[in-house]
C-alpha cells in the first residue's frame, strides 16, 4: 500500500457487529448470484452489472455513516440499495421490469432511487453521479442539516473530466461529501494499467487540496474505519475526502461480458485468498462468535429472503400500459 | 491634428451608454493606458482607456449624460504643442445604420422591434390576467428577469442561483445585478468555468431538496452540460417511477447575438423541445420574462429557460403586481388577424409583429401567436387560429431541419389539414453555421421581410 494508506492493527469489532456485516454482505452476494441466474433465464434483460466481490465496500461504508446520510452511485448499484435497507423484493422486481419494482419497472437495473432510504441512484452515465453527489453535499451544507453525501464511482469513472470539476468545487466550497472510488481494477475490459497514467487514484484530489486515502476494499472493517475518519472530516466542515477502495469484481463488467481480458487464475486467486465474505467468516469462527451451524443458519435465512424476492419479481405484474405516460412531469403545485 | 475620442462600444450588443464619470479634466496630459472616463454599458460599468498620448482638449459630453450613442465624439485630445484653437466642431454622432466599425450591425439596427410592436402587445391583453387599472412599469427584460429571481428568492429560501459571474461580477449580462448584495454568497454562488460540473451539482442540489437556478453564460456553453440537463434532470422522475424530483431552472441567453460567430450564436429551442421530462420556455417581452421565470422557479420539474441576448436591454411594460405569474404552456395571441397565422417565439415574435404591420399595409391581416412555451407546445391555440385563418407561417431563429416550425407544421397538417388553403410555410435561419461577417450574418438570420414573403406566399399574394 502506498504512502497515505494505513495498515492499522487488527480493527476492533464485536460479535454482534461482525455477524451483522456478514449477513449484509452475504445478502448482496446471494442476491447478485440469483440475479445472474435470472438474467441467464431471460427474466432480466438489458444491462445487469453485478457487485460480486465488492461487497465489503458498500457494507463497510454503510457501517460508518449515519442515518440520513445519502448514497449515490453508478449503474453497479444493487449492493448499495440492499445495504441501505431497500427491500430485496423491490430491487429484484425492478430488475425483472415489474410494477412492484422500486421504479415501477420503468428504470431497470441501473435506475433505482429511494428518497426514504436516502438512495439517490442508480446512474447510467459513467461519472455523472459524481457532481450530482457533490450537489447533494451542497444541499446538506445549504440546509445545515448535518448530513454528508457519499458518492461511489469506479476506476473507470475516475478518468472522467466532470469528476475533477466536482472535486474542485467540493473543496472550494467545503462540501460534506465523500468521494469513494471502488477500484475494481477494470474499466469494463480495460485494466487500470492500460487506462490510467498514474494509478494511485487516492492522489487524484491532491491538486485541489482534497485528501485521499487508499483502503483495502476487501476488508469490511478497514473500509468501516477509513470511512468513519473521512466522514468525521467531512461532517466537521473540512470539506470532502477521497477514499480509494481497492477491490475486485469476480464477474464480468455486465452480464454480456465474457471477461477475456483477464485470466481465470487471476480471478480464482482473489476469490480464494481475499474474498471479503470469507475473511469475515474466518474471523467469526476464529473468535468463536459463531460456529459453522450458526453460519449455515444465516445462509439459510438469506437464501429465503432472496427466494422470496425472486418469487415476487416473477409474480409481480408488468406495469399497466397506462403507466407509459405517467411520471414524465409533475403537476404544478405538487 | 486633434484626435476625436468616440463613445466606444464595449460589448457586442451595446448601442448606447451612460457617461457616468470623467476621470480627466481639460488640460490634463494623458498617455496610453490612462483611464479617461467611466461608462455604464448595457452589461456593466467600464472604464475607457486612452490609446494615444496627448493633452485633454475639449470634453464634449458632460458627466452623467445618458443614452450617449456609440460613436459620439466625447472628447478631443490635443497632440503635443497644439492649442485649443485647432479644435473643430466634432462630427455628429453617426446613426447606428452608418456606424462604420463598432458592434451594432445592420441586422440589429434594422429591427426596431420593441417600439413598433409595443402597441400590438398592449392591444391584445386578453390572455394575461392583469386586473383592470394595474399600473405598468417600464422595465428592461434584464431587470424583469432579475426581479423574478429576487421575488422568488424572497418567497422561498430554498431558491438560489449559481453560475459563472453571477455574484461579484453581477452577472455577465447584469441579469443577477444586486442579488449578491441582497441574498449573500450562500445563495448567489459564483462557480468556476465548469458547466458540466456545476450543472450536475445543481441537479444534485435539486434532488437534495433545494430549488436551484443554474445560469449558463450562454446556452452555447451548456453543450458541455447537456448530459446533466437531459440524462440527469429530465429523465430521473420517470426512471424513478415518480419518486425522485428535480425542480431546477436552467437559464441564460440563447440564439444569435451579434457578430460573435457560429459557436456563440446557436438557437437550442428545438434541441430541448425534443426531450420529454423538460419544460422549455422562451419569452418575448419583459412581462413574460418575469411572469414565466417566476412560474419556472416554482415548477416542480426541470425547466429550460431560453432568453435572448439581444433583448436584455429592451424596455417594455411589466404589470406592477405583487406576484405576477404567467402560466407555462400557454401561447399568447399578440395580434389578432384573419388571413394568416404567424407563430414565433423569443425575438422572432418582434419580427413577426413587424411583418404583420407591413402586411396590414398591403391588405393582409396576420394573426401573430407568441408560443412563449416550446414544450409543452400550446397546439390548441395554434390549431384554433389556423381554423380561422386557413394559413400558417412558422417563424423561428434556429435552423429549419427538425425545428420548431417543422413540428408546428406537422401538427397543423395532422389536426387541421382540411382547413388549410395553402401548405404551411416556414421561416428559419439559413442552413449554415452563423457567419461572422456583418453582411453574411444578416443574410443568414431570418428577418421581418422573410416573414412577409412567406405570408404572402401562403396567401398567394406575391
């Protein structure tokens, strides 16, 4: 890890917290595995970007922020919604394009929102969520509501110009915003070494005076701790920070990606040695906070939640044809 | 030989200005770079620099003189050794038509739209709900827009403005004049020159519960930001199944200015009119500028508000009312007629009214419809008029292909085909990037005569 990164002693946690984080990450993994299956069966169409491998990032961030803080991300968004407590059924039904989905079937995998759970999308244009997320920060500062916004984007989006426009203004105006780079090493099929002249993305804010930290994004507790510090920084009026989460996606960029740009060995090495869920599982067992039976029971619970979501996503009706023309404009005065 | 120093044109749109203050007096020696006077233009207060060395001879225009035409000799500078006796009577201020070099070009000076059209505007107040006896206040369009923003900012603390030069500079076109002083830097926010970024920040602020007004110095620069206007602002309500609102106004000058070349002269009306999820407004007069902008700020949807750079300085009547709102989506019959319908928006309304005057002299009665809103387009008003006149000319400043006129002509043919006595005609900018040369620029932009010709065409009166 590079200069600014920290290698703290083993992060503090406890049985209750770690079991909770395990459940959260497992829900994302099982949900995504199922989504991949449904895509293969033709129940999910279009683009579908899975989060498998990156679960520790959003789970760790969510463990560090406060109720009411906002999240906004790209099209690889299922994990963020589940972490924020949006219902698995509502998300899955959106993937299948049904009326019970979060966007009534009109948004799809890449476009979901929940004002109630502080999730601001779900954005399909690479990098566009970054200034929008800074705008959420501007609203927080303007309203003096004590909230921070967390903006997630990938190593690919980190090369978009608007990211730097946003960083500049966020620092200039001391916006309470965290810029969280999920560096999964591949911008679609282009590895970071083939797309990026200077690969330490946490340094990308230095010329604006935005501090950056590189974090082991496969370690949910490291993510939690780094985010806690950064959140305190942003909330105290010192302005934004960059967190570069070093992570890895096991699946292709989207379901239609055969992932020919990397070797099978590369993927299995990460899966076997650095899997974020296995790391937590091992610690739970080592600390004797859970035995294999207890973990199996959790797995069973999660599978039941996902099965219920799938059932809902299959049976929820398609949107009524009358929905075609709704939600284009709001009535004046509403 | 003395040197005549003329009232300079300090902006592309300036035709006259106020000589607010002399910084030299007669007998002073000046050298190149010295400040001679302060001049208030249509955009800002600026200083006039000496270019030549010499002694201030005669000051010909007193401090505080308003409406000094560009080109008027304001001071005579003596070269070393010369006495006052060399001073000759200054040449008279040239009329704008004869101005040899400064900005006001023939295409501008040949369009005395507001003076001629005001009568027509006032003669048909039927669709604006202004109580009888309401006083009218002469207001520039610039100030009408400013007043709209100030009133809405007083009314709703969530409303703020951001953009380039909106605060300290008081607005690149002075549209945000004194807002900083009244509302402070928290609500009048200068941005860096970074349209893509601040448009996105505006969208995020709207989603986060505020009511942003995002000013683009011109809509030409908003090309950098069009992704956020369309993908992030216009589509989100639908993509979220009605959950995520984005109440935001994007505003600024649109269309051809004067002699600023192709990249600064683009009319985007039809671009934004193409997008569901947006409202697109393009006012013509000062009252509409105010009333429609207030409605736009209160609208829960993203609104694209297209102003006209060449019209900011036009002074027109605005009703003296506490809360003057003009509804979005309603066209206005600016002039009642029976032989042909002319549709137009923004500055082109003035051209259309001018054409209607000319046509009246030739015995053709034209009805002029000011679209005011481009999306949603008030089809009903147009169809109703065409059913009466049986002929239509669709006039706009932008290009023809896929333009506003193309859309209107199609709707008329779909909904009133049997009423038409002639194919619909269109008037639009020539199908070329706007040229810089004064003569070519004038040739490429549609004027009143083009509208007259098209109207005669559909009346078979040529």
